[in-house]
C-alpha cells in the first residue's frame, strides 16, 4: 500500500512539473509577443529658465502628437515666484515628470539638461528641445520614421529648427547644420543652411549636434550622460556634446521633415542676466571644455564625462572637416552640398 501511494505521488509530482514548465514557456512566449508588439515611447527633455512659453510647449507636445500616450516629458524648471513661468499649470499631466529649482540656483543649460536626464525611465527614444518650441502635426510619427530611415544603428536627428513663425506654412526646405567657425573662446560654433531634400530622398549626414533639437535612441542617455560639472556653459555646449556622441558611435543626420519650430527671440531674462559671477565661472568652464576637446592641456583622460571609445577625436575632426591646430574649418564645403 505504501509503495502504491508513493508511485501515485511520484506521478502527481511529475505531472505538476510538466504543467509548471508549460506555464513558464507560455509566459515567455507572451512576454516576447508583448515586447514585439509594444509601441515606441518617447522621452522629451525640456529645460526651462523663467520661460513664460514653456506651458504652451508642453501642451503643444501632447496636442500635436499622433499618440500622446507614448510621450513622456521630463522638465527641469528654474523659475522665480512668478506663476506665469510654470511649465504645467494648474495640474501636472500624467505623463510629465519634473524637477523644480529656484532660478537663483541655476547653473546654465548643461546642468539643467543633466537634471532632465535623471527623469528618463527607459523610453525607446530620447528627444531634446528648448522650452519655447512648437511641433509639427504628428511630430512623434515623423521623428520615429525619419530616424529609422537613417543608415545607422545609432542615428541622431538634429539641426537648428526653422523659426516658429514658419509653422504650418508648408516649407519643404530643412535647416542643415553644416557650417562651423571658431569663436573667441577658441572652440567651434555652428550655423545652418536651409536646403531642399536630396534627390535620392536620403537624410543628409552632418558633423554637429544642436542643443535645441535632438532625437535619437534612448540609449544615449546612459551611454553619453550629461556632465553636471559644467556650470554656466553656453557657447561650447554643442561642440562638446557632438564630439562625445560621435566618438561613442552615434551618427548625426538632418531630419527629412521640419518636425520642430523654434522661438529664437523670446521675452524674459536669460540665466546670465540673473546669475552673479557669470563671466568668471564661464571662463573656468570653457577652459575645461578646451581640455576635453584636446585644444589645451593637461588632458583629461579617463574623465567619466569625456570622449567615447568607439571612435577617436582625430577621426572626428577629420570627419567634421575641422583643423584643431590651425583653428580652421572646411565643414561647409563638405556638408553644405
């Protein structure tokens, strides 16, 4: 009798193990199916400094998206006590995360973008815009479509967007970020040229990334993290970010469509108007930027927020058409075509 019971018990245990295995395999298949069918999500980084247009930008991002549920906005608001500077009023939308700091504690756009990036939660795509931006209708679909058409495993769409007054005017020409000159701080700054789409319909490669419009894989948030130790940096932000992204394996392209439109002249103060010792702090930060770019010593090898290891700085300067020794640029001849 004991042997029979033991045999029955073994059979029951074997059947239970088989059933558990079937359930595990079924759950795996379901999870794979969910991942395959899951829609792309977009994290939008918006750093705002006392910007009364910020709330309009947040509303516009949701209103103009084909699928607002896939849009998640990360705000860094650096405001005074003036309620009109708030980016979300009167209630915080569901898909908005934010960090609030007094404007007197602001340290410039790079630090604010770093704070925004801490709100990223693994979304498929990362987009960065300024807080005084309006979007084209269906911008989310356009951006994903444009990015996935680029011939790169790590594509980044970027440029200086057209002016906001040209929104909905049907312009087909898109600004191409292809000119560069050295400024008084000894670092390259950029200019764009509005150009019609290429005859072959492919995206134009460019060597530079703007601060006002970036759209790329969410992986860049962790692979090329923003440096929180660049206080008061303004000029110099874009060339440093461009070099770090490119040496980390990211490729830059002009969008095929005008996805965003920018308010270049806006009301209200800028951070340098309010902050004491701006010039002194900026000079120290610019010296660090030149060191990171290899323009002056001592080098900062091994710095956590330095260059990537995928491609070299020498290769970047060659690709961009820049001679760092002669402080000259041929980027216009190479890319404004």
